[in-house]
């Protein structure tokens, strides 16, 4: 399948085929790499923005979830 760019106002548009089943008003961050590959990464919302008073640390304690205090990957939540 091939799509073609078109100009709309000051922007260049690319149509997304309906087969991809992407809804309206979905937000993406465009990324252009060194090889000229254009990617669109979905924007993820921070779940804690809606409830900034939520204390994850106390919730973990109340559920008796153990923590050895060592990072497993790239965690940086505290």
C-alpha cells in the first residue's frame, strides 16, 4: 500500500488508511530518524495526573507488596 502526501495550509498531510482502525482525535508524537524514517508514537497520559494526591508508596504498603529496594530496569519513580 502506498500513500501520498498533500499540502493543507502550512502543513503536509499523510492519510492513514482506515484498515489501521485509528480513531479520531488520537494524539501522536512524530519522530523523524537519521535514515528519514517517519514514525508516529502514541501519546500516553500520566495516570496520576488526574489524582495527584494518590500516594503509590502507601498503596503498595497497604497491599503488602514486597520491595527489595533494588531497581530492575530504568525505574525512577521516587
